[in-house]
């Protein structure tokens, strides 16, 4: 019974780093900073705990599951982290039992069994999900068999130790297979979320292409008209100067529109920087203004100073365009969109976008953010899901308040800097 309790304790000690890591990954869209260091610290802590509370059996023999965090740390954090973890195991073992049989068993297991893990790490890193699972399981079997062989050679073998070692082998293989599968699945989900963001951004670009084309055509026509007037011989010099100045201004405006369009379509980097939310909100309102006017909608902005956050400016712009476009399209008969950025207190700001549109029921609001759920006939259902993810990646929250035939208000609360 004590052996079972000890193995259950070991199982919890190797499981907690995985839970922490997956919970951390789930909340991030961008890359995890210092991921290698995070892995090394988590699995190193697990190794120390496993070795501190081992399974005791027979005539004082000890066994633990340190191979699991040792393997996970090496396969996912790299050879350098693996060497550090292996050295830590050796030093901790020497500190705990001295240069006894247990230390030499550990040393030989690391020398022969763990060397295979280090050798296969690069192959594991380049392999696909299914092959990674097979590599991890084979390495776990090899290491456990090697460790059991040297333990039997140095400390002897009995019927009880054989059964315990066999149980240990099955448990290690099961844990390694489960953990590897979970980590690989979460990595796929993480990649899919980023791809959905890019897909939604491209859809927005497609929707706004006609607006951009119209915006560029207008200054081009103005410039063409001025050039025709400049060709008139009786045109006064003062008028020529004025027409040239106006033509340059219109060309600059067209160039700015093209720049904004290219910026919107640019692949999103994962860099975080200091972002002036008020400036980006004003920019987005200007960018989408003609789209709104085409639907008989006006945009009103209220922007307080010092609305600063730490985040990715492209993702913020994607969020703002998506939310404001939704607000415009929610008013088929026209109306006003009110967008504001206010400082709630010293630590948080709020972005508020409200409309006077058709609104939503309580059930519809609760389903917002679900994949492929859309209230628009031509909607993909990905826009709001991506918007929720963007705000979460900034460490904020997104709330939606709506009432049928009375309009909707979207409130994004973000930590300020």
C-alpha cells in the first residue's frame, strides 16, 4: 500500500510542471519568452522533488520518476538544458547518498541511458508529432531498462524488485506518452490560433479593398484635373502655384492610404512595444471613415491622453478595425458609432466602441467568440474569436453589452503602462 501511495505522489510531482506550462501557453498567442529557461526550471524543480520523496521498497531500495522530467526537459528545451539537468541529477544524488551504490547506479544510467536521449534530441526536434511520440516512448523504455540493469547488477535483484521495476517501466512509458501527446497537441492548437488571426486579417483586407480603391481614385482624379488646368496658357502664375501645391497634397494623401493598406496586410510580428491606443483608435476611425459614410454611419471619437499599453500594434489595429466594422454593419439604416479610449485608473485603460444597431440577445452575446459563430450572413465567425484572443494576449478582458434593437457596446479593459 505504501508503494502505491509513493508512486501516486511521484505522479503528482512529475505532473505539476506540465500543468503550469500548458496553462501558461494557453493564455498566449505570441511566442513564450525564455521558453527554454521556463522548461528547465519547471522540470528541474520536478526532478528535485521526485528525488527528495522517492518510492521505498524491499530492504531500503529507492526508486523515483525523475527520468520523466529529465527526458521532457531535454527533448523540449534542448541538449544544453538536458546536460544541466543531468548534471543536477548527479550532484543531487551525490549530495543525498554520497558515493554509494545508488550514486554509481545513477551515474551508469546517465552515462549509457541518458546519452541516448541527448543523441536523439535533434532527431526528436525535427520529427513530426506521430514520430515524436514513438521516439519519446522508445527512449523511455531504453533508459528504464538500462537503469534496471545497472541497479540489478550493483544492488542485486529479487522477485519484489523485479515487479517494482516492471511497474516503474510501465508507469514511465505511460506518463511520457501522455505528456508528449499533450504538449504536441497544445503546440498544434497554438499554431492554429496564430493562423486564424492571419486569415481573419486577410478577410478584413478583402472587405476593405473597394474602399481603399475608391480612396486612391479620388486624389488621382483631382491631380489629373489640376494637370489639365496647368496646361492652359492663360492660367495666372498664382493659380499654377496653388494647383501644384494641391496636387502634391493629394498625391501625399494617396501615398498615405497605400501605406496604411500595406501596413494592414503586413505579416504580424510577435514583438511587444509601447503603444499609444488613442493614436491607433484615431487612425482606425480615419481609415474606416469612408466605409462608414458609404453605409450612412458617422464615427465619433473621444480620446483621453496617456492611453498607453504594452502590446503588438498590428494586432491592436486588427482588433480595432474588426470591432468598428462590426459596429458599422450592425446599423443597416445608418446611425452613429462612438469609440473612446479612457484611463479607468493608473493601472488600466478601457477601449469602448458602441453602436445604435440591431443589438443581440443574451444568448447571442454568450456565444460570441465561439469558432464559426456569426450573426452576419456573410460572416466567417472568426472575427470575434480572434478579437477575444488578441485582448487576452495583451493581458486584458473583453466584454460585450447588448440589447435587442437598442445597440451594442464592446469594452476592452487593458493594463496600462
